[in-house]
């Protein structure tokens, strides 16, 4: 049976010099779940294992850019220009100060992109097209998605090989997670047949709190092996690090939060090896 036009368009970009990065969307439509914290610290941990990593800040709030200490006044060409103007991502990547780790920054202009994208050709594929034109030489691309299921997140899901879902251990978490999973399945059926679930990571876990333990047990019962073994604890050092413009792995490597992200990176690498190339 011939492939649909959407399926053909959604094929991953051809490798650059025989190799292409693994693209992971870090997504959850609920805010305050540790999504950006997970994106920047997982990226830092991957870079520490001598992988070249690019973070794409796709959230108009720009928290991932701030988390790497990049001043708003220093942000020039970024994700807005890549989506709307067709700028090449390789030309937009800025160093973070962490060896092997670059970022395409966000700006407030991105807040209007949801509206502007509606009238553009290939509106769901703009980020995929930007990735197809580059950048070369990265092993991993992590996309920090906004806390919504609009066109920005849709672009991330279409461009990604897999989705990593941070989920706070709270009462309403499962309902929101189920909604996101349905969205991922729809994108897989219609726009990106190769999209996979990288995994669900439990964040802000407090082992002294019965609710955290109950939610964690429910999530593992419901999603099984899709849930990472590593849980990210509620940790004051993780909360403090962004105000210093640093990932917690740089701010306090020995803290429980930093150590958890190192273990999470190990699991991500293991799962990535088991996914289709």
C-alpha cells in the first residue's frame, strides 16, 4: 500500500555525513512538572558522557535559555527565526559554557508563533525542516516544549524520534498524562509514524509523602516499563540552580537531584540504543 503524503513528509531527515542525532522531545502539557529542569539537566548529563548535545528552547518563557545563564539581551537568532523565517538551526546554536552542549534560545517573539504558524505552509513540519537542514555533528537534540499541546509542541512531536515525559507526583498527574499519550498516538498515526515513547520520568518525588508513593505506584501500574526506574527527588538544590543560571549538575554535583539526573541519563542512553535507528 503506497505511503500517504503526510507519512512521506514525516520521514526523519537523511543523515548528515552518515549520521543524524537522536531527537527527543521533553513534553508535558501541564506546567510546573519539572519539564525544563529535566531538559537542561539531562542534556548536561549526556554532554558529560562525551556526547554532543543541542537543546532547542521551544517554550516562549525561555526558561531553558535562562537555566543555562544566557541573558535575554544576548539572545539573537533563535527558535522563532527557525520556525517562522526558515533560519538554519546550525547558525542559531549558541554555546552554553558546558563542553559539548549548545542551545538554540527562545525569545518572547515565540509567543506569537502559534498564531503565525497557522497560515504557513507545512506548519506542523517547520521544526523538522529546520533540523533536516542541520545541525550536523550532534548526537542528541533535546527539545524543551511549552506547557501546552498547540502548534509549537506539535512541531516538536513531528520532528522527534521519541518523547520523554516528566510527570510530577501529584493527584491530577495521571489524567494529564493520559491526555498527552493520546496526543502522541494521534501524531504517530497521522504525522510521524516513527515516534516512540522514550519514557515517563517521575519528578518532585518525596518518599516521606504517602501521595508521592501512591501516584508513583499508579503510574507504574498503568504504564509499566515505559516509566523510568530513576525518580527525581524534590530537592532544594535543584530549585536553586536556575537562579544561578546553572544546571544542578554544575551547581551542586553531589546533591541528590544531580545524582538522579546522572542515573536518568544512563537509562536514556540504554533505551536509545534499543529504539530504531
